[in-house]
């Protein structure tokens, strides 16, 4: 992901400012986004913690999704057509999964900073607020 984003999008590259000083690294920008996604930490708090501007943190979080969809969408998020279903069925038959269209993967994360207004939507009895991601993929890792 890092290689693709830094190759294709200027924002993710580390640049020098007008004084010649190196700016924020691509690793740090991606780390901001990953902490934002995994822990629900606000961009403002991330900016303070990682000593970057809140504008840069917010821009990184916004551009991440735009660039991920633009860069990887055509490969992994294609429209589910009859032709694609037929191709996946053939592939899975060769792998000895004759009736399997895809494989489901579920991940759950505890949401520590879940807003009070939506807690009832994300709460589990014993675990507090939980976010669950469910994805169905074919054997060639295309999202179905």
C-alpha cells in the first residue's frame, strides 16, 4: 500500500519545505491514518500526539480513502457481474471448492471512544462498543 500510494500520489511522499527541512514522512502519515481507523482517535488528537498540523492529519485521513479506492478499486472492488461470478466459480472448482462463491472474514474491534449517541448501535453485552467488519473475498483476493 505504501509503495503504491507514494508512487502515484504526491501527498504521501516526504518532501522538503522552503527551508530545505524534511517534512512529515510517508510512514508517519500512514501511521496517523491507521491509528485513526483502528483506535478511533480523532485527527486533532493524532496531530498533537504525532506533532503534525491538524490539517495534515485530517487531510491524510480523507485522502487515504480516496486514494485507496482510486488505486485499488478497479482491481479489488469490481462490480459483481455474471461474467465475474462464472470466472470465480471456475477458479474455485479448480481449487476443490465447487459451490463456494467466496470466503467470509470477520474482524471485531473494541471502540474505546464510541460516541454516547450511537453506543446502542455498537454495543455488545460483555464487550462494550464493538465495530465488526465483514468481507467476502474470492480465492484471488477480489472483494465480492
